């Protein structure tokens, strides 16, 4: 996997990679990560991928991270693994 660039964001760590004719967008928040793969054939160029990372998309990413944390905390409590 080839690193292409970091995408600045105040809340997340966003990295853009290229691998197997796909752009891979990795978005990290604390211990959680979301990964999106886009075929190079589905976009005209790299700028299209960057354009897709708009406000409404990142708002949904935020909600998904919150849901991931809720799910993780709930399983820890159910299984009594968190102190």
C-alpha cells in the first residue's frame, strides 16, 4: 500500500493511500478506524476523492464513530471486561 497524503482535519486523522487500483481513505479517531475504498475507475482523479470528503459525509463519519464507541462500551459492560 502506497501512502499518498494526509488530509488535515481538526477531529480525525485522515490518510489517503493507493493500492491495487483503489484509493483507500482511512479515518481514525482514538482507537477506532473507518476505511473506505474507491476504485480508480470510479473517479476521474484524486481530487474527486478529496471532494467526496465533504461536511455531510464527515458528519456521518462522526456519528458512526460515536456508535462504534457505544457498541464497544456495551460489550465491555456485558462481558465485565472493563474496569
